C-alpha cells in the first residue's frame, strides 16, 4: 500500500478504534495497580507483547534481522519510548493524572512543530492548527480546573509529563522520518517493545517499586488486556498507520484518548460522568473535524 497524503475512512476508523482502546487502557492500569506497581506493569506489558509480535512476524514471514538501515533509528525509538513511559509513571509521584494529562497531550503540537523540519512534505495548514487547538481546549474543559488547585510539587510532575510528551512526539517523528518508516510495522514495534522491556524494569527498581505484590484474576486480566490488545495489536496498527499516512494528521486524533478514558471509567468503574465530559468530547470531535475536513477522502 503506497503512502497517502490525506486520511481516508480506513485511517479515521482505525484511529477512533485505537483511541478507544487507549482510553480503556487507563481503566485497565487502574485495575492492575492494586496488584502490580505501574512501571513494572509497563515493563511486563512490553515483555509479553514482544513475544506476541515476534510470533506474529514469524507467522507472516516478516524478516526482523535483515540489514535495512533501521538498527540505530530503531534503538533510538525504543529508548525514547521507554523514557516516555518512565517519565509518565514517575510524574504521577508528584502530580495527579488529571493535571498531567493536560501536559502529556501537548504531544501533537510537538509533532506538528517537529514536522516543519523533519517532515516538510506534511505541511500544516492553518485549519489544522486551529482544529488541534480546539481539540486541546476540549481536554482543558475536562481537566483544566485541576490546574487552579494548590500544587505543591505538582509543577515537577507537570514538567515530567511535558517531557514525556516530547519523548512521545520524538518517537513518532523518528519512526516517520527514518528508515523505520519503510520497514514492516512488526519490526518497528519490536524495537520499541524490546528496549522498553529491558529498561522499564530497571527504572522500576530505581523507583523502589514492589513489582507484583497482590496478584488476582482481575489484575492479570487487566495486564493481559494491556499486553495483547494495547501493546501488541493497537500499537502494531498505529505503526502501520504512521507508515502509510501523515503523522501530523493522525496525531490530532490522540486528543480523543483522555476523554474516552474518562467515559470508559464511567461505564466500567462507575465513576461520575459530568456534563463537562460530553462538552469535552464534542469540542475534541469538532477540533478533529476542523483539522481534517478538507483532507478526508473516500
């Protein structure tokens, strides 16, 4: 399939599905937190997903060890990926998830700015900037009131969340602008999962995490969802999309994830669904439409 300069219905449909999965992942992490510490979760998830993606690549006959110029960019992407998750979980020691999500979801803007130099063929139009800004306003509408609460050392966690956003964006740009954008998605994902499977357990030990401390069937089921559905299946689809579609336009959909995470929490955990949730969902949806309305094709 050749690369496209615009999003079609397949790309849009897949991004909505993936953002829904990533939103549900927030619930799965909460459920698993009662038995497995967070960074250990991420490490175990990566380790399990490496095995699954490796097996899938073998079934499809994907060559993972041929020389194609992807080694160094692949290792860099894996390190960036691991740093993103390490900072994300470490930040939660200082700030709340509802504050941190505001800084984490500056990542699409970092992708857009980086694309000016690294992806000049993905020129951002004014409508795209306006649409992304509108979608970000939707995130602020849902989580912004937390910025006005007493913070203490929350600024440190917020800074870590912003750094995680930069690493997230840098991973996307590295994949799109290097040889990784031309190799099989399975190989791209193996790099990231493999490096993070090695790095994240070490980070967990540095943070003094207890690891697996209260395993229950629900805890293992939550970890299995993160491993199979999120890290293996959805990330594989994400890298396939990055290979074939503009990264800047795909990134605009990521604003759906935190809002859908709140919706999933309401439906699955009984957490309150306030009017702000639906206002935010409407603003994010409108922003995505504004950003992509002139580039959608059949």
